[in-house]
């Protein structure tokens, strides 16, 4: 088994399983990746996928099959995905130790080795 690039907390896994059930995606993979864009240059992507690509790394945590493309893997290494609930609702939080700068809205970042492709906010 491949070393865990990301870690899903139990709270995040519980929420993802709920979303999979609501959207009738119980047999899907959770695809996590990074792409260029956002104010700081890189943005996270998370969604459901049914196909595994040749360059994907497959993990499984808390019964969820996770796909990460090889280009995103070094940027995501050590990342923890959590789910926080508050009075105003809930949302996923991403704690990436490789991010050295984030934008004010918190949806994009850059690393010491990858500035991505910054866009206007």
C-alpha cells in the first residue's frame, strides 16, 4: 500500500460518506487534487470519480477509496482534510503543511516550489 499522502479525519470521512449516499455515489472514488488558479496560484479540487487514471495514486481511509494524480501528490503530502461544524453550518478544512501563502478568502495557496498560476480575485 502506498504511503498516505493525505489524511482524512473521521469527521471528514463521515461527511463524505453522507454526501456519497445523498448523491448515490457510494461506489465512487473521492478524487483530491490541485490545479492552477485562484489568487495565490493553486486551488484544491475534491469530487467524486468513477474512473481511475493511469497516473493516479489510490489510497483507502475509513472505507473511502481516494484518488490523487501524481502531479498533485507532492503538493498534498502531509495534508489533513477535516470537517468542522459550527452554528453557521459546516465545511471542509484543508491543512496543508506545504502551503507557504494563502489568499484572503482561503481557497487558494502556493508552496515554496510551486507558485501555480495566480488569477485575479
